[in-house]
C-alpha cells in the first residue's frame, strides 16, 4: 500500500482497490497493478456516484441523458437554442439517441423544436421557460451533490486532483485523437 489516507493513529487506510491489488499481488506477483490504483478508483468513484446523481435528476423528472441535453442548451447561452447536430456532437451520442431524448423533453414541455430562420430546411432545439427553470434547479442540486462527495478533500487537495485529472484526460484525449486520425489516414489511402 502506498502513502495515502491515514487514521488518527497513523495507520494506513485501505480501500476496495487496495484489497483488489493485494489479491493480484498475491496471485500474480509479477503483475504491476499501479494503473488499477488510478483507473480502478476512477471507475469505482463513478459507480458510487451514479446512483446519487440519478436520484438527483429523478427529483426533477429527468434522467441523466435528458439533463445532459437541457444542460447543453442552457450553458450555450441565450437564446438557448442549438441544432440537433450541435447537441449530439457536444454530447458524443448518436443522432438517434438524441431524437428519443428530444421527444421526451418536448413532451414534458422543456424544449421545443423550431425551424431555423436562416435555413428553413434546418431545425433548432430551444429551451422553453420551463426548461430553463428546470435545468437551473437540477444543475444547482447536482453540483451540491457533487460537492458533498468531495468533502473528504480540502480545497488544495481538490485543486491538485482536478489538475492531475485534467492532465491525464488531455493526454488520453490527444492520444485518442491521434489514433483516430492515424486510422482515418490509413483507411483513406
């Protein structure tokens, strides 16, 4: 176990991932499980956080996917209107997946589809007044829920963790982007 959390008496505190790594160390002592220490914890955090997140959204009559759509529209700024392509590109989902979400949100009166003024063939998705109100309330509750999960860390630790996660994510995204471009280049020949 590496240096980390400690009890008041100074004893190391292990978590679920430490136990898993310990089992692997016993069974496959030559296996370097260091990546599990980071990615295993990230995965476990996501699994622990997801039910609370879903419960928060449910209080507002939403699921996570619906929240993602109306949050994307709200953070785009006035007039809170985007094309479906802009929305599904931002959310990294398929157009079919977006259509089902939009149908539910429109039925709930949170979004409306309207023809584009610039291009009559194009549709825009706009937040309604009810949608603006709902997403703002849900977002405030969601962020409060996220804050509660982070109480074990002080402000300096949260900043350091955010910086390290950003560095990791940028590296992975850049590498993934490079792999996608290399693959596309090979298939375009």
